[in-house]
């Protein structure tokens, strides 16, 4: 949950630890790939709780071809891939 900073530059919720503490843990978790280890477990538990198959059965990739103009005399337009 994101909270807007208060006038002192801290979090507006008193039950949050100082931002430095949160940042320290975030960096440590990222360094040891904790989120990558937790995410599949949490996703599976959520899918079970929703009455769905624990493992996803399909994926989706969305991409778009974009023509990029080239300088005159440089040949045909170049196609580049843009995802998202």
C-alpha cells in the first residue's frame, strides 16, 4: 500500500517503520531473490483459494510492430518491436 508522504517527509501512517528500514529490507530481499522465490508460492495459494488450477494454463504475449522512419537515402524504413 502506498501512502503519501507527510509534511516531515515521512509516511503518513504511524504504524509503518521508518522508510530507511523498509528500504534496507527491500534491498536485502532483492539481493537474495526472496521475491522471486515467494511469488510462485503466493500465486499458487491465491489460485487455490479462488478455486482455480494452481498452475496457469495459458500465457499472453503482447507486441506491436512500429515503423521507424530513416534518413532520406538510407533505404527502407526499419521495423522495430515494441512490447506493452
